[in-house]
């Protein structure tokens, strides 16, 4: 296939050294220096969001990315058309007990955006991603600190929808849980 020539004086930019080094650094994940975890935080955050996307797709749900400036990462469209805002947070390391601890705060509390800590009005469901274990737990409980205990990981993998259904119930969306026929929308459909 012929390649389109560049305009005179325009040269193709070289691939940044950081991109070339990403393969080497991330090959050691999660056993990597803190400096590398920070350097590739955007990459790892995107990996967590893609894991959540893949999980929602596997569950047959419709999920859409939110614009970068929003205080949530995804929008889940329920069967009745109601949107549910999802915030994705990831952890790469465990504490001494092997648990993943999530301290809920905005990625950058400084800078031109002036965005501070999250509030309960910023999103509806938190998707906590234990990326090294490829496990996701959903919650609609508003707290600034959450934990995925090491003992929960096998069950989260085995039944990934369970915590999502609990979160949807807590938000009053029983109608959105597959196999449930007690939500108000189901009653409307029967009429």
C-alpha cells in the first residue's frame, strides 16, 4: 500500500522515550517502583476503566465513557433509559493484610481546574478495581474510604454482577436487575 508523502518541511515526530519504556516498566506490574506507578498512572487508570467496560459488556449492559471534565468516568444506561454515573477508582498495591484500600479523592486537587474532593453528588456508583487481581466491586454507599478484602476477591471474580445488583438496589433500581420482576417499571409493562 503506497504511503502518502509528507508536506515539504514536515517530519514525522519520533516516538517519545516514555512510550518506548512503558513496555519494559509495565511488564513488571504490579511489582514496580512507585515512580513508575506514578509515571504510568494514566495508562493504569485507563486499563482499570477498560476492565470495567469489559465487565459491563460481558454482563450485557450499555456503558458509555463520560467526558474528561466530568466528575465520573462512565454512564450506565439502565433498561428504562435512566443514566447511572459510575466513578472508577483503581488500586495497584495492597496493605499488609493483602487488602486493597481506596481513599476517595479527586486525582488532582490542584491546578487550573480547581477541583477538590468528591462529594456524594458527583457520581452514583463507585467501581473499585483491584487491578493486579482483575477484580471489580461496585458500591452505592457513600464513604471516603472503602476496602476490598483479600477474602472477597474469589467471589468478586466468580459473581461479578452481585455487587452491581446490590448497588442498583440501594439506588432504587430493582427494575434494572435481570430476573427481578418487582420494580415499578415491570409493573408498568404488565399494565
